[in-house]
């Protein structure tokens, strides 16, 4: 690919050290090539802000909790063969929460692209 545009940027010492470490790890002798590779990698991967990543972590935790609850319900059905009315309501509420969490995760990932 032809390189037609020259960009000059200032970076912190820490970032320069990270770029150099990445360059060495990749075995690249050319710093410009290493920076271009890092930029292309970043542009091709979705980015989540810290707030979005925290929300995603929270949703994943909630999803695991819902999974645990569903496993408990399945165990009860397998052991006792039936569910009481209040347990069906709980199951319905869990399914609703899981649907909401899935939609929020989809929105976060769609907005990150």
C-alpha cells in the first residue's frame, strides 16, 4: 500500500517505550512499520471506553448469576419433576433480565465498531 500522507505525533515516554517493546517483540527494525501495524490493529478491533468496559463486566457478571439460577431451577426440575408457580415466575423474570442484558451487550459492541 502506498504511503502518501505523513503524520507526526507526540507521545509520552511510556507510550514510546510500549511502541519500542512491541517493535522488538515483532522483530521489526523499522519503527514506522511498527507504528502502522499498531494503528491498523487498533482500527480493526472494536474499542470500548472504560465506562463501557465496566458496564460490560457488570453485565457479564449478571449473566453468570442468571445462568447459576437457571442451573438451580433445572436441578430442581430434574430432582422433583415439577416447578411451583412462584418458581415459574422467577424463571420468567430471569429470562427477561437475560434478554435485557443481551440487548445492552449487543448495543455496546455495535457502538464500539
